[in-house]
C-alpha cells in the first residue's frame, strides 16, 4: 500500500508537471498570437492611415491638376483671343491702307475735279445770270457738272414733260432751262413738306413757277417684281407721257434700293427716246438699282456717263437710241 501510494503520487506529480508545462506552452503560444495579432492590427492601422494620407494627397493632386487644366484652358482662350485680335487688327490695317490709298488718289484728283466743277458753275451762271440767291450745290444736291449736263440735255431735247423724283437744286436749274427753251413743264415729286416748301420758294424767287411745280406726295407702299417699297403716292397716268425722268429720290434712308420703283412705276408712261437720269451712283444701292433696271428692261440703253455720280440712260429701241456725244 505504501509503495502504491508513492507510485500514485509520483504519477500524479508527473502528470501535474506535464499539465503545467503544457499550460505554460499554451499560455506562451496564446501570448505570442495575441502579440502578433496586435502587431498586425497596428500595421493595418498604420497602412490605413498611410492610405488615407495617400488618398488625400491624390485628391489634392487631382484638384491641382484640374486647376492647372482650367488655367491652361484660360491661357488657350486668351491665345485664341489674341489671334483673333491680330487677324482683326490686320484686317483693319489693310482697310486703313486701302482707305489711305483711296484718299491719296482722291486728293490727287481733287484740284482737277474742283476746276471742272467750277467751270461748269461758271457756265451756268453765265448762261442764266440769276439775280436771286441760289440754292447750295453741295451736300445732297447734284454737283455743277451734273447740273450743266442736265441743262444742256433740256436745251437739246426740248422735253414736254420732265418728272423729277425728289426736289431741290436740280429742280431750279431744270426750270430755268425749260423757261429758256420756251416749252415744257417740270413736275417734282416730294414727300418732305420742308423740302417741298423750300423748292417752291426757290422757284418763286427765280420766277419759274409757270415752268415747274412741286407736288407734296407722301410715301406709300407699292408692289414691284422685287417686293414692296415706299414710293410716292401718285398716279403717273395723270401726269402724262414722260420725256425726261430724273431719279433723285426718295432718300436712301427710307429703305434699301429706295429708288428702284421709279422705272417699274413710270415705264408704261415713258416716250420712246425718253432719257432717265440716275444720281448718287457713288452709293452701292444706286449702282445695284441700275443693274436691276437694265436686267429687267432690254429697251433701256446706256446714254451718257455724266460724272462718277450721275449717269444717263435712254428708253428706246436700238434704232432710236443715241447719245449727245454722237
């Protein structure tokens, strides 16, 4: 029994020692795993912080890149604007060069043109010796060269009826020429009460009211092959057949190609051989009107280039067409 007890005791002791060793091993392993886990968690946390910082840095880089892209786009726009400005400036420069050349050429011609105009005015004054004051031959009025040619035309053709679209200086000189010719009458169509009154007063001062009258005719809408225009409210049939048509109105401010209706309205009442005078050909609209007329009416033929601003055409067959230059 004693031996058995000792043996049992030794066995229990060994067992306890073994159990204790195992426990120590387990505890040691558990502690190492916990330490490892904590280390891993710490590393994960560190990586997470670094990732967060990296994402923040990346976001900042993206913002900066976006700002720089906006700045580059703004620079591109400025460059495009500068290019456009340079192109525009070059165009303006070319226009200035062209204008300067034109002005230089015009100034070179000015002395001779002034002399020609003065000669024409001297001829008019010498022929008619007017005693009353004269209207201006500047601004909107026909220049002396045109007036002299127009007077000469009246004297040579001795028209029975002259119709003038508009009124003013031209009206007076035509009336003086008709009085000298001893025949013919002038009818002026005028939409402005002010101009109608002024022209009538000039006619009265120079005692040619028997040769000319001014009809105050408001503008009204008239239909043509090229659309509607504002034109004198007059029935051309009541005036009679026209020998000379002077187109010097309405003013361009009343609308594009404002004088175009003159021929469509009066064509049925033009005598064979009637002359049409077109003024203000320095304006693009007036030159285009001549093109419209000649395209639409084959019987309209060139008659005389009076000046840079005034041209005459004849309404006739080719057999009857002629020129004062012939």
